[in-house]
């Protein structure tokens, strides 16, 4: 039962990653930048609150870093 918070937190961040992916596929650069920022803030928020463990945080952070790298040339 204690994992339900972590699973919910992971699903929440994954949904934000999905928003980034959709915006990238549709070439909506400004929306992709905003979605990445939202995901970054939420990821840190969930980590600070303790809802996300280190293992899950590291896995999700790697995905976020991958999106960041793919968006290097994008400027707001």
C-alpha cells in the first residue's frame, strides 16, 4: 500500500512527459518548452515531498534530461 503514492507520482510525471512528447511531435516548440518546465517543477516537488523515491526520481530525471537534450536548440 505504501507504494501507491510513488506509483501515482510516477504516473503524474509520465503524463507530463507525454505532453512534452506530443508537443515535440507536432513541432509546437513553445508548448514543449512549457511542458518540460512543468515536468521539471513537478518532479522536484514530488521529490521534496517524499512521494518519489530516489530510484524513481533518478529514472524520471534521466528521461527529463533526454527531453532537455533533444530541445537544446529551442529558445523561448
